[in-house]
C-alpha cells in the first residue's frame, strides 16, 4: 500500500556511545573475580560476558533516536506505532528498519449535500403519564401488607427448600428471601404458585426445571416447600405538593404543571437522542461517499485501544478485565473480532473528518485554542496545566477543535440546526478522536 514506508537507519556514533553507557551501568552491577564492582576494564568485562550482553539495553536506548531520524529523513507523520526490526548489528553500528504507516489516501465524495433529516422530538400524553407513574413507583414506600395476601407486584419474604429425587438441591434453599412477584427471578411457575398465599402459610410447589437450566438439573421434577413470612407492598405517593418537592420541582404547583414539566424533560431527552442519531446518519452518509483503503494494522491498533478503554471502564466498576473475561468465558481474540467493525467505522470517520478539515482549511488562532483549553479545564474542575498534562499538548486541543468544526460543517450542509455539538462529543468523543 502507498502509505506503508520502510525506512532503514544506520547508527554509528550514537550506537558506540550507547554501548559504552550500558557497559558502565552493567559493570557496576556484576561481580568479576579479582575486581570490585565497577572496577573491571571494558576488555575484562567483554571477555567474561561478551559484547552481545550489551546489545538489548543499547537497542532500547537508541531506538527513539533512530525513529526520529527515520521520520525526519522521509518527512513522515505516522498514524500508528511502527514495526521495528534490527537488520544489522555489530560493535560499531546498528541498523534499524522501521515499517511506518502514514495516513491513507482519502478521496472525499459529496459531503455537502447529504440530504439527511433529523426527526423532530415529539412526546405523547401516554408517554408523559407513563413517566409520572414510573416516578411514583420509584418513590413509593414499601410497607407491610395488612391482609397479608400475595398479589402481583408485592414482595413476599419467603423461606424455601427445593428437593429433587428426595434430596435437597444445593443452592435451592433460602431464609427470609425477598421475592418481588413479577421479577421472574425464579424458575417458571414459582412466583405464580406464591400468588394468593397468606402470611404464615406453607405450600408445596411441584415444578420442573427448564431445559436450558444447568446440566444436572435441567428438565427434572422439583418440589419446593415455601413459607410466606411476610408480605410487603408498595404504596405510591399522592400527586401533591409534597411529591413535587420530593422530585425537586419547586416551581410545579399542580398536576397540569407536573405534566408540562415532565413533557419538557422528555422532549429534551429525545432531542439529545435524535441529535446523536442524526449525527450517526450524517457520518455514515458522508463515509459511504468517500474512498479510502484502510490498512489492517490501523484497524488492529484501534481495536486494542478500544479493548484498553473497555478494561478501564471495568476497572472503574471494580472489576478486573482478565477476571471478567474468565468469568464470562470470553476469549480476547473473540472480543477483538467483535470490535473490528466498530473500530473500522471509527477509523474511517476520523480520516474523513481530518480530510474535510484539510479541504476546508480549518485553522484556529493560538488565542482560540488557549480559550478552548480553559473551557475544557473549567468543565473538568482542573487548571489548564493539569489538563495539558493529561492531553499531552495544545496540538490535541486544536485537533479536537478541527474535528468538531468538520462535524459542524457536515451538519450545516444538511440544512439543520446544530443542537449542541459539545454535548454530542461529551457522549461519544472516541468515535472520531485519536490519541496523539
């Protein structure tokens, strides 16, 4: 492919200097008979350990120097980490071969007449009423039921034991277990059998484990002995001033006001959803019109970046990535394959937007970039220096600004109003960003 460049760099003086520096370091760490640590001559050291013992550390020390020379010599801007091979090595020089992949050629199609429409946010009275009922259910009080009869929606506090072939089933026993009727958390027929029972009542339920259950129990008959210890029900709050205040709606005075408020919030929520949906359609439509041959290595690196992000998200939830993979029985190669289509889409969008930014000659003044950095820092509650430490440089801030502007151009050409680009990116920035 045209964007794959093989560059060989030969280092001589830097290599010899590096070998000497590595020798001095290692000489202080090893013990040679007849010499104190660090006091043996280089000739004596090499007689014991050989020049080859210095190569690995010297290569590590020289590789960044060689890489910079490779980029400068060919004026290359890589898009992923290079492949590096050592093709020649001796006590006087080392030869590195870098396989460097730059941005592929991108031919933009029509991105100014996409004819993508954004749906208008509409909310029905039924949706408003359902949302209010959901709010009431969320804020309901759970109380002990006076008549003690279990009905759908109640929570029955039960003790139970399951028996198969005359033996208690391990894991099929519980004391004072709160079972929400309608949750379908037990095998089919169990909750239905509990409905109608009263507090203090004991009953046998003759059921059958489903065919998709664990191997040793699937399809087997089971008898559960169930005792209802207590019945709890949810009491929905009245729609009144107290309810409005509990919701934080200090400005709502009556039910009509509540419905108006809820409708406003639902419309706002739908607008965000439709904005994201519209943006996806715009990107997809523009990408269909472009032509670009994407290297598999670029997609592969994007997948690895996505997997690392996934691992970080799991870590934030208190889960270890490797343990999660083991528990779920997922192999990393399967996860890699699963993420490839999304990775390819992200890469295509990124290169497309970069090319649009170049074609539109998008530029920002130093002051504009500085102001944007200050805005981002303020939104995260950190100072600008801390933000730049995380981002790496102002170049990354400017890059993001160009990507935002390129997206804005796509949307404007679709002749729709820009809803709130920054909010869209706060949800899905990684779709088009690259880490520099």
